[in-house]
């Protein structure tokens, strides 16, 4: 007998009473996140699929879902239970968990979807919420008003307003039961935003994105992407986002990348009844199959031909298990991608599985991106949001801000190589952020016209091949700007080991492509380089210095071969190392150039076995910085953090008045904690949500931040797990992973 039939899996333990209803994020990749929802029937890990269970028709028994598949939560319809007297009596007397024999988290719908399918439901707003509470559901749903794509804008507006008007009564009826606050608004950007803002004002536990089933049924995936863009940024970040009625595995990666936490669907069973199979590659018909698109446990001993010969009921159950197993496998794949920082790469891959999905992905990733869009600019772009929401301008228009908010959630540091996936690679959000950060912070040595040398033709590490050439060129042509042409864009030579530029995993021809000089000059302008002459050198040549000499002589920059006395090389090499540390401090740690130079000028270095700088030592002999070999970034020591923080010139933003770009050159963001947490942070303990008083608006997940007490004294530093809005709103989980121990450093 199978282990799941023996009831081998224990029932869940309830969460701590103080944690009930809270959501914490444990890992993230931009907007995509791995989280935990704390409930009375255990902790539900997200992203999660909540299979739909019809109490009258159980294609797969809920207990089997718990024991065999490890499903932590499901969704059933409270309206169906309320409407059928036998089901209603059982649920009221023994609870919904007993009714459907499931020990995990149970969410219930309110009947709104039934109103879309069958017409109006015969139940009151407060009545249906009170009923859900009475049968012991973990997460109930208020009775919202469904908005269809074919409804007029005024009808959708009425649906949004009516739903918001029902919130207060619904929350009062729910009492201590977690409650869903659905977002409606049809395909209208401004109404989705209005709904999200309005619903976000109330104390809901989860926000489902409603009204998307007819859009998915019509394969209008671009509209689905627009709905996500318009909605997610307006919702309180500490609440999970649920895609109501979405369960096709093909869509998971894109929606998770955009911020979805929960999915629910009856597709696993409905498709099975029609002999259709779900797959990340799309949908298949059993009649067309000679082999299984995905080999999962339930069909290991079956062939498609054998399944076709089964009686309908048996065939439906087997195919439902197949669909469920494939769906869960894709969800697990997405979770791992979030941990790996590759969720957009997976979404990119999945986008090729359906033309409409590809259209949606390209529409998203070709939006113009900016680090910030001012409200004045938006007013200029959109004078009438109601009219502009019907369309968009190819240059970005009203969607530019929404896409930029998604991109700006991404961290820039990557410890693994960047896998090339074609031109889509250049649109991955973390690459957009890395390029923007480089272009925004890095500055050339000269502000006037200068000659430029672009090294091209070979993958890194470039230092081994080009260092001697660069040292000699800097001696004979000190104003020459030297950059490397990478598949991801131009990279100043002083940052030649910086990820993601330095480690692109792709075919050799990537580094040998013909350079478009027009685009090259445009990129130089974005790097603030006023280029006079631009020379391109193929560094694949065996005699690199000779090839470079010939190139410079040809263009009149030199009259003879590049020669430098070997005695001058140590001083030149020291200057190059100093420039490398200076630029990394500026680009990776947001330190202004003048401040960075004053710190670096008096420093010495410890050189590792590879010839690279291992440690940076200040004039007092203190280790303050360490370049990282893994990603080309810069680690700050405890003493280094104190030196950098003491040079800060602006106070911590307690009033929330600063714009996200106001901290340019001010160093890592600062996060202020309550005095109760100070002694723990001093000993190297992590900073938890709920103890944060204030923080800089440029705080960003994945980047270094400084931790101070309420008096502004530095007590630690670490890696932020959140942005500024999340830091002040979340109430559960780790906000900063502390990387210091000031109890030892500053005794």
C-alpha cells in the first residue's frame, strides 16, 4: 500500500498565535519571493498552488493531496457549501476541514465567480463572510463584484466602487478570520490602481487579483501582464498576492517574476475531463500523444495509448493526477529559480511556448526603463489617465513607471555566470539595473573630449591578457579611456571583473560580433564620455602590444611602438589598483568620488596569489575593504563601515520626504532600529521587522546597508532583505542579515 494511504504525513502544527495572519519573505529575486503565510492550520509556503475542491465532485481526494503530494493548502467554494443543506450542516457542526477531510490551510471563495458563470448569487455581503468564519476556514473571501473584460468602463468603475464600499462590513463580519480583499478593475489600468489603493486601505490578509479568468481563457496574456503591472505596485507589500483562477503552469514563471504569491485553479481536473494535459510547454490532447510530454510518477507504468483505453472515470482521475504533478513540478522549478536569482531567465524561456505569452513577455521587457520617474514627468506623459489607459505609446508612456518599479526591485550582484539566451538577455531586469547603476554612478577621468580604446574579441578574465597593455597605455596616453566590450555592454577596464558583465556564459562568437559604432557612441554618452576618437582593438591577437601599437600609430595617437621602462610598472600597477578600488567603492557602495578618493589615497593593499587586491588597509593599518572574487563587488569590514558612515552628510530620513534618488553619493542606505534591538545587533544578530524606526528611501534588497540606533550611532552593517517601504510595513521575518559584530570590534 502506498505511504500516502497509510496517513504517513503528520497533520500540521498551528502557527504561533502572535504570528497568525502574518506573511514573511524568506528569499527573493526582485519582485518574485519565497514566503510563508502563518495560519491556524500550519504555515503555507509561497509561491503555492491551491487546488480547487468542489465538495460535491472530488476528482482527487483532498487527503491524498495532503499525504501524497504535500499540498499545504487548497480552496473550496463557501457558496456551494452554504447553498447545499447537507454540506452546510456538516460544515457548521464539524468544520470545513472535517467536511472535505483536509488538515492543512483552507481558503474559501465567496460565490463571486459563480455570479460570473451563472448570474447573481443569493447571499448577503456580511452573511457569506460570517458563514465562512463559522465553518472555520483559514482564509475567507469577501463578496466582491466581478468585472468582465466586455463590461463598459463605467460598469467596471461601479464594480470597483461597490467592492470597496463592502470592505468595512466584510472585515467586521470576519472578526479574527483572515480575509481576502480581491482587486477588480477589468483591463483598465487606472481602475486596477484605484481598486488596489482602495482595498489596500483595509486590513485584509491577502489580495487576490480577480477578474482574470476570462482574460486567460481568451489567451490575452498581454492584458494579464498589464493588470499585474498596474496592480502589484499599489498593494501593501506585506500582503500576499493571489492570482484568482490561474493554474496553468505555462504562466507561473512570468507571474511569479511580476510578484504573484498564490495560484488556484480547477484546471487540473477540468482539463482531465476533456482529455487534455497541462504542461509548461502548453496544453496537449491525449488523442495526439505517442509519449508523455512530462514523465511524472503517476504515468510511469502507462503509455498514452493504454490510458486512452481506460474507462472515462478512471482515465479522468489518472489525467488529473498527471496535471497536478506537472503543475506542482513547475511551481517547484519556479521556487528554485527564485532562490537562484534566475526567475526572469525561466520566464524568458517559457515565453516561447505560446505566441500570446511571447507577445506579453516582449511587451513587458521592451518597456523603457528609468531609475525613477518624477510625478511631474508622469503628469506630462498622461494628462488624462482615464483616456491614456486605453493604449500606450511605443516610447513607454504610462507603463514606463510600472515597469521601472519592477526592474528597480532587482539586486545587481550575481555570484554565478550570466547564461546567454539571445537578445532577451539584455532585457533581464537585474542586467538593466546593473547597466543603469554603472551609467549613473561611474564617471570618466576627464570631463572633456578624450580618446577611447575599446577592447573586444575575447571573454574574461581580461586582466590576465590585457593588464600589461593597459599599464603601458596609461603611461604613454594618461587621458585615454579604456573599456571592455562585453555582450551586456561597455565596461570600464577598472571594473573588468564586475558581474554580471564579466561572466557571461555563451558561445565564443558573442565576443567577436561586429561593433555598431553608432550604438557604441550612444553608450559612451550614457557613460558620460565625450569621445573624440574611438579605437577598437581585437584582443585575440597573439602579439597584443604590437597590434595596439600599430592601431595607435595608424590613427596618429603615437609615433612609435608602445614602450615603457619596466622600473615604472610597479607605480603604474599601484595606480591601476587604486583606480579599481576607487571605482568599485563608487559604483558598488554609492560613495561619492571625492569621498572615495580621500579614503583610498592613503591606503595600502594586500595582494593575493592571483595578483589581485585581497585587502585594503587604511593609513592606521586597519583592514577596511575587500574586493570579492566571486562577483567583482566590494565587501566592507566593521571598521570600514564606521569610516564610511562617519563621512555621511545627510541625516536618516525619519519623515519619508526624500526621493529614492536623493541619496546619490551618500554611501550605503541607513536603517534605524529601536533601542530594544541595539544590544542584539551589536552582537551580530539579524534585524527583524517590527523593530525598525526609519530608513533611507534608497534602501534596497540585496545591497549593503548600515544599521544605527535611535540616536544615529552606528551599531552594525549587513545585507538588506527589503526596500524602504517593506522595511517599515512588514511585521514578520528578517529585514537585514547582519554581517558585523561590533561587540568585539569596538570594545
